């Protein structure tokens, strides 16, 4: 294996192992994973609530269930897959593979998206985004 493909393939291996574990150990069965402390203590859904159930559904190719559990995680996985494909393709062709370099505005936009998602999923009209 060429040296330039080690990082993309290692990252893919780690992601597949994580999805494989979550796919094999069902988060819908109590006792396998810790509970969300924010939800447990306050009843408020954090942006990650339902993420393990969503990943479990993705591992079983059940997109509807994954979207119902945590639509933001599904979008993040799609974006991550696209970034990985570009990275691996560039590495395979021997091109420069420096990743994205987000600026402050990107981090603020991400924070805003997480805040809006969290707020909406905790309001009555946003109950479709709750796991």
C-alpha cells in the first residue's frame, strides 16, 4: 500500500470499526451505553441525543430510522463521507491532501446550527427532530 494512502485508509478503518461496533451492540437495549447526562438531569435533548441510535440504524442501512433518531448526525456522516472521498481520491492521485481549514466564521456557523437544531428539537413544533 502506498504511504500516501495510509492515513485515509486508517481513518476509514477506524470509522468502519466504530460503526461496526454500534451496529453490533444495539443502543436501543439499555445497559450498553451511558445515558446522556443533560437529558437525564434536565430532560433537554442535546444535539447528540439519538446519535447512537441513528448510527445503529445507518449501520443497518435504515435511513428513515436514522433520520428520525438524529437527522443532524446523518447529515454529518454524509459530509464526512464526502470529505473522506475527496481526501482519498487526492491521496490516490498523489495530490496535496491538506484538509479543510475552517475559519472563525465556519465555527460560528456550526455553533449556530447546533444551537438552532437543539432549540427546535426541544420545542413542541420540532418534535419530529426528537429521537
